[in-house]
C-alpha cells in the first residue's frame, strides 16, 4: 500500500484536515496515466451516454441549492460540475480524488469553462477510505466509477456514511455486475472488442484491460444494497440502467 501526503494543490484556504492517502500503487498510477485522455475515451466508449448516466446519478443524490456536497473519486470533475449547478449560488462542492493528474485536469477544466457556478468547487487530493472531513458534514455524496476500484468497499461506504448528514443520500454510479448471462456477455464483448482496441490506439490497452476483471470482482446490485444496509444506511436501492450495463446505488443515511 502506498502512503502519499494529502495536499490541496488547487486551494490556498482549505477547511479540511491533512491526511495521508493510502491506496494500491498500481491503481493510483493507472488513473494518473489515463488522465490526459480520460474524457475523450469516455465519450467514445459510451457514445456520449455517460453524460446522461452522470446526470441521473446527480439527480438521485438529492443535491439542491445551498447544499454542501461531496463528489468522491471525482476524476476529471464531470459529476462535480453538474453538482455545482445544483447547489449554486450558496452551496459548495468538494471533489476528492487520489490521482493528482486527474485533479489537475479537473482544475484546468474549471478554469477554462469559467462558469460562475463552477467557482464553488474545491479540489482535494485524498483517500476515499480515510476522508479528511468531519462527521455529518455533507448534504449529499456522489461517486462515479470509484467504488469498484477502491481496495476496501465496505470501508469506503462506512466513510461515506460517517461524513453524510442524517436523512441525506449517496448516489454511486458504476458498471453493473449483471446476474443475467446475456447482459454480462454483451458487456464483456464490448470491453474486449471496442474499449480495449480503441484504448490501444492511445497506447493504453493494458490500462483498460483491467475493466473485465474489475467488474467480475465487483458486487451485484443486491450485494451492494446489502452492504450499504450493513454499514448503517437506512435504505438502499440499486437501479440498473442502459439495459443493465450500468448501475446506480442510492442509499439514505
């Protein structure tokens, strides 16, 4: 496990505690490598559909004007930008990720887009398993394509539960581990015959080959609901979207 000092390179005035980032070296390195082309590849692989899925995830979070919200494993910032539109003008968005390169892309996009509501976003380099926030701090939490990649999913959900206010919701978007053989076969075929070949054109075939194994090692919708309830959430519902290729867990503290 790697230990990397938490820093807030994109904010001079932080409200949060410094903590070390502990994660698997190879996972952190992988997301640093794909950061420069991550957004372009998402558009190609999903034919733009990922933008719809992310809007659904933000809607399910229940975020509203004036809320303080967290986008966990924020990557290049897609969900954080959508959240900022929901909570503006009085709210605040914190985007947290363990990848410096992804945060650098997110910060650059924030400056380039220059939208007024995006000024309420703060980028934090941190660990999803050891969040540098106080208990019951956030009004809503989103997580896009992150839970599948953390080394301890139970701990990640426990941390989300801890920093979420009572009655508030988390919305977790990711690939769906389907229990339907046809759906699982289609998903695997698309990764092997579309995603990996396209990624190879960017010299990133190896980085994207991990998708199949990560999905197979992930939890089904029922298992995600069960885990969320076990860590303390009062309700949990997993929704299959895009024909069961993707899924979204919605849980209420």
